[in-house]
């Protein structure tokens, strides 16, 4: 009894349903729904057709009853007409009123003719199958056809005055017609009753058939709609349920879940597309994981500390370098407090600046010390930028902290070194300025020495040459005053005191400068070619300072041509370039200079024993006079130093 054998070829209902669903799934959804709707509409159309047929049957029976009623009513009307004609005739006979009979006869004849036509019209509109009795119409026509002849007979007899014959004429025929009409009414009434009963039975049967058909069609339509709806719904909801389950699994990260594909409809195509999309998403997810891991490895491998903070400024993500540098194992997951590691001296300022950046949404940058894992405070450069969405709302802060402790130490060391170098530079500058001042005084002092030696030789003669001695002493006094004025001008230059300008002849200033340069025995043999315009106007300058400029330029020119292997030559040219400026040039044929701009900078020199002060001082003097000084290398060798001095107002007016 436990082993119940299923009949061969049989299958369980669930298997049959599955087979049916698979078969239906081979048809696309549009065709399925169209077939379902067409079948339901066809069933409803059949039911409607049957209802219309039964309605037609009932209308036919109702029309039959109506026509039979009309026939019966027509028989009764003719019966009433006969009785009315009899009563009228009897009244006329009793009254023996010929005039009345002759007056009413035409109208009565017309009434009888109209009644006959009405009877014919009524029976002409009745279906042959609905006639009560074929003899009814002929009988009615006979009755109504006899009445006019009877009226004529009555009129004729009345006109001759034979009222007795007239009375007999009225009673006998009319009694016959009355009896015939009464029989016809009885026969029609019985026939009508039978026909009415038959029609009622036909209508009742039609109603029963209608109710049965309505119920059958309704039940069949519901059953068919339910079966088709269930089948089609299963073919749609099952794949959709599988798609929903697969989508839920995909949302939870299960890429191995695939949708079973059944049939060749739209949902099967959607399932195949979903499975392919799942495979591609799995590949993208794996690639994203690899990229994320690579990015994480890169971020962790960076020597800088990388971190992320919430819009409120709380750090919730950081790299491995940050943990190795300042993190601690006891940090709670998802949070990292940096304020506790900031140098107490910097805590207040760090909190204020970070809070201001978070509130205003502006980039953050600061430098402060934090306690590292080695137990020492290190300097860190910390920067952070807000990351915003399309609506400019801050989503996160991304920041970076770089250990600049070594750089800070190097900067401190460099600062100390610069202080020491500055101190040494000031000492060297003082020494070089002292040497420069000695250089500036060397020319007049050499002249004083030469004139003193000459005066000594003149006094040693026998007899002493007093006049030459006095001339040498005068020159000594002149050069001594010149040295004193040079010292005063140098003091004014460094104190930035105002100097005294006066009208001076540039020819005399250059001539005195040449004389002082040639007092040096080493420079006396170098020729100096001076050429000036005939009518040079005076210039408003401090003669001593401008003389120092030309002494410096001419001395540099003579020194530049030493050991060059070419005959040295210094040229001095002066001319008025326009109505407001005088150009003076010192030209040599030496090797030239490498940089015509830097040559005027302090401590820049091309000589082995030079200080690099002379040209810098010369430029300061010329610019203080409102002029310009520059250098140019000549095409055929050598350098040209040009000085442009503004003319005085008197010279410009003349």
C-alpha cells in the first residue's frame, strides 16, 4: 500500500502547470495578452449573441400577443358596431322619423365604410402566422359589407311609409348579424386564450434559456479568464520574482546569483540581459576592488599623512603613515583625535583656525608641532580642502600632513648661518669701504707726496728755489683741501645728506680728474684723448663728487688695458645731445666686460685686487644728480662708459 504506482504517461498537476508555463513562455507577452483578450471577447460575444437571439424570440412572442390582441379588439369593435347599428335602427323605426333616418344615413354609411377599411388595415399588418383564425377576416368583411345594404333597405322602406315591414327588416337580419358577431367574439376569445398561453410558455422558456445561457457564459468566461490569467500571470510573475530575487542578491553583493531563462519572450530576453549585466558588474566590481586596493596601497605607501574628515571636521579615515607617525593602538575605530597630540602652545590657535575653516568652508593650511610616536614633537605642515557636491554642499574634508621637522631644523640652521654671514659681511663691508675710502684718498695723497718731494728737492738746491718750493706748497695745500672735501662728500653720501650744487664747467672737472689720475706714476704714460664740443654749457653739479666719478672711470679704463698686448688709449668725449642733457663718454680699448648690468652692483669687479665699490658709488652719485650712467661693449673691443647729466636751467634757457 505504501508503493502507489502512478499510471503510465501520467504527470502531476504541478508538472503539467510547469509544462504549460514553459509552452506559454515561448510566445511573447503581447501575443499572449492579445490571445487572452480575444478569447474573452469571443466568449462574451457568443453570450451576447445568444442573449440577442433569446431577446428576439421574446420580442417575437410579445409582438404575436400584441397582434392577437389587436385582432380580438377588432372583432369586439365590429361586434360593438353591429350592436350600435341595431340600436340606432330600432330607435328610428320606433320613432318613425323619416327625416332623422335620411339625415343620419349618409354619416352612418361613411362610418360603416371607414370601419371596413380599418378592419382590413389591421389584418393587413398582421403576420400570417399570428392570425387567430383564417375565417375571422372574411366574416368581419361580410358583416360589415351587409350593414350598408341593410341601411339602404331601411331607407327605401321608410320612404314608402311601410314601417311594419321596416321593423321586421331591422329585427331579423340584424339579429342574425348580432348572433354571428357574438359567435365570432367567442371563437376569437378562445383562440386568443390558447395563443396567449402558448406565447407565455415560449417567453418563459426563452427567459429560462437566457438565465441559463447568461450563467453558463459568465461561468465559462470567468473560468477561461482565470485559467488564462493564472497561466499568463505565472509566466510573467515567476520570471519577475526571479528578477527581483536576483536584483536583491545583486544589491547585497552576490554576483553569483543568476536568473533562470525560460522561453523566448521579453522576460526571457530581460533575464539574459540581466545575467550579462551581472557578469559585467562583477567584473567592474572586481576591477574597482583592485583599483581601490591599489589606491589604498599608494596612499599607505605615501610618506605624507593622508586623512579624511566629516563635514563637521571629525577625522574618520587615515592612512598607515599617519598611524605609524602619530597614531596609537588604543584609538577607537572610526575616530582619530589629533588635538591631544598638538603642542600645548599651539592647541588654541589650531582649534580656532580649523573651526573657522570648517564653518566657512574655506581651505585650511597651518604649521604646528605634534607629538610623534618617537616621543618627540615634530613640525608638520597641514593642509585640507573641502570636497563639495553639485549643490556646493561639503561632503568631506581631505587633508594631508607632511613632517617638515628636518626642514624646520635646516631653516633654523640656515637662519643662524645667515646671521653669522651677515655679521661677517658687515665686517667685510666695513673693511672694503675702508679700502675704498683709502683708494679715493690715494690720488690726492699721492699728489701731496709728489709735491712735497718736489718742494724738498727745490729747497735742497743751492741756492734754494723758493718760488718753485712755494708752488709745490700751494699744490700740497690744494690737494689737501681736495682730500678734505672728498672725505666730507663721502660722509655726506653715507649719511644721505644734501650736497651743494653749483654751475661748473665739465671741461675743467674732467681735466682735473685726468691730472689727479696721472699723478700715479703707473698711469702717467697712458695717453688720454680728450675731445669736447666748442660751446659746452655749464652743468649744475657738485664738482667734487662728479670729479670723483670721472677719476673712477678713467682709473678703471687705464687699469683695464694693462697687460693686453695692445697700445692703450683712453678717450673722453663730451657733447650736448639735446636741449636738456649732456653726454660724457669714457672709452677704452681693453677686453670689455662680461655683464654690462651687474658691473654697477656693489662688490662686483673684474680686477684681482679690486673691491667692486667704485662703480656702485659712481652710479649713486650720478643718479643723485638726476643723471644716468651705463656701460656698452664696443664692436672693435673695449668698453664705453656713458654719463648723461641734465643741463642747468640757465644753460637750457640760453
